[in-house]
C-alpha cells in the first residue's frame, strides 16, 4: 500500500499588476527635427541630413570645436512627467561622418529629477556610445525609472576625444513608457506598490 501524505502548505502568491492596452507614446517635442530644432536647448542646430533620406525632414547636429581633447557638448530637452513612468525606452539614430579632423563618439542619456523642472537630480541612464563612422547607428536603452521621478532631461551628446573639430548628427529620438516589459516593479527602493499577496493552503 502506498501512502501519500499531503501536508498543508501556505503558499504566498505574488500577483503582478501590469497595465495592458497602453500604447507607447513619444514624450519628446520635435523628436524628428522635421523643419527645425525647436523644443531643444544647447549648442546644436538643424541640418537637412535625415536618417531616412527624406527631403522634408532633417536632424540635429553640432560641431564640437573644443580647443583641447575631452570636450563634451550636448543638446537637451526637459520633460515634466505628468503621469508616473516605470519602464521606459530611450533611443536615437546617430551619424558620425568620416574624414574629420577630430575623433570622438556620440550618445544620449536620460537624467531623472525629483522636481518638475529638471533641477533635483536623482539618477541617469543611457545606451553605449556610437563611434562607427559613415553610417546611421541605433543607440537604445530600456530601463526602469526612479519611482519618485517628476521630470526627465534627454541629452544628445557630442564627445570629442581628440584635438580637432568633431561633428555628429542625431535623429528620430524617442523617450516614452515601455508597456511590454514583464515586471512592473523590480522592488527598487523597497517599493512593492505593484504587487499584491494572496495566501492559499491545502
């Protein structure tokens, strides 16, 4: 005779609440630089070079002519996060022309702040820099925003590493919520707000 002994086990089930049916929305103003560089601040300007080769659009560009090596310049935009954001996507296409006097790389980053005006810094994220010459490269990052972020500043970088002039281009910039990541809360900062518990036993 085979005896089966089943003991009562209390099981804690964590149920994740994930919003569904949420379409990704680009929160940036003028992310494609169609006719100008309005909405962005810094040393960049508009250029007719476009990632898709469109004659009716363009990109953001600037020449880094820092007199020494290691000079960094950026073009940025501050976004107030009216609604909380958890997972996010950040990406842009980057072009670095060949045959330049200077050398360097280009990238972008998201700086998060606890106030609505991009003043009280919390944390930053960004993809690896682009350095290949003569082709449009996609730089992208998906990550979790700090749970107390009230604003975010998106910066487009031109980082010179030599001593000559160095130009880069950015286009099709995107920052917005990611609705496809599995976990809506990674327990950062002791936050369990997206989880609920159910106890069952048999």
